[in-house]
């Protein structure tokens, strides 16, 4: 049974669907305001148009981050409907990162079809990513909610942190496999992934009128859950089913990515770690990818990542309890966090 088939999974999927219903109309209006050539790239990236501009029935993603905004607002007694524009802004920020990440990582597919840069070219993908980020701030500038200004400031800080995480990730690629420490890799993952999930939760808290302590606790909850998410995502990047991920098996290994399970394995000091380091210095043929995956497993990288993901989720729940002592009131937040950290590989 997959996570999606459990009762908790169905509840989380319902939350995600409600988030999509809340933010998609705002996203379509925002993207529709872009000049024609940019609009075409953006709508293709979101899955709503084909490359030729004809309508498409593709997915715009799971809407995890906007769902966190709405769930955090509700958990602290606010009106999630009043936070819909902020939730859409968070989703725009997320897609800005995706457009740029796909270029940087040279990923050929996303959401089971060619990435925007492979269809429209690198310049257009980068430019549209910039425009999508600008739209996020425009939504907040037009939002009359009293928390909009604070949310914009928080998102700006988050974007800077995201960029720092991305820069660190790129810098790792230039270093020898054994020269990247696990502490550096964890810090990078928090900046690159945890920061935006934390920001989503914090923005939701702001829209509920929460104080500084509650907002900080929600941010910490999202960051810990985000790190758990990244750990699971890294496992999927090695052992994920291409039918589910939309990417080739072992894509992260083929790209020589120093993901968390890989760095943990390389630091184990085991014979398998030495094998993995040697493989990472050479060309990753399909056969080498399979050998590298096996080496990560034998060196303990897989077990470590799974254990760490569980530990980070426990920390996330602790942080959440600081803001919402009665966790029953935060059931939606917990359902979302459990969903994203127990995805099928």
C-alpha cells in the first residue's frame, strides 16, 4: 500500500486539492498578465499549455507549499481564505526556483515532460523564472491583508537563503567527493529546501496574526519537515521509480550529485565508500549508476537518510507543539508533513 492509499494519505491529497483550487485561479491570472512570449513559457512550465500554446491537462505540481500556508493559518485560528494570495505567491517563488534549477542541473524532464529550458532554450527559462518571482511580489503588493508587507519581507529573506543554498550546491560539484562534509550538505539542504517550507508555514502564521514566537516555531517546523522532505527526495533521486518520478533511474548519481545519502556514504570510511568515491570520479554509465547505488546502500547512506528523515520529523512535531500545544488543531499541517516525507519511492 502506498502512502497515497492510506487514510492519512487521502486526507493530505484532499488538502492539496483544496490548495490547488484556492491558488490556481490566482496563478492563472498572474501568469496571464505576462507578455505573450513569456506567458507561453510560464504556462508550459505550469503544465497548462503545450509548447505550441494549445491547452494541456498537465499538472502544476502537488501544491505542497501553498497548502502549508493555508494549513498554518488555520492551525493558529486564522481564515485560510484570506491567505490565498500569499499561498499563490509562495507557489510562484517555488516555481521560480524550479525553472532555474532545471537549467543549472540540466534536467531534461519535469512532471513527466521536457523541461522548459529544453523546449524554449536556456535564456527564456531563466528570464521567465525571474518574471515569475516578480509576480510573487506583485501579488503581495496588491494584497490588502495587514500581514502582506511582513510576508513580503520574509519571502525576500527566504529567496536570498534559497540562492545561497543553490550556490553552495553548485560549489559542491566542483569539489572532490570526499571533500564535502555532511554538516555542509545538511546546511545546504536546509537553505535550499527547508527554508521555503519554513517560510510557507511562517507566512501562514503571519496571516493568522501570530506573534514572533509562534511564527518562529512554525518556521522551524517547516524547516525540519523540509529537511526530512529533502532526505526522502534524495533517496528517490537514487532509487525512485522513473514511472513515478518522471526522471531516469539514478538520475542524481548519473549527475554526480553530492546528495545527503551519498555524502553520508562517502564519510562512512567503509570499503563501499572507497568504491563510491572512485565511481564518482568517472563517467556514470548505466552500469556505473547501478554500482554506485549499491555502494551507497552498502556504505549505510540509505539507512542513515531514512533514520534522519524520521528524526527530523520528530523535531518538526516538537517545534509545532510550541506554537500549537493542542496538536489536534494542527492536524492538517501534520498530515501534509507526513505525506511529503512518506512518499512512495
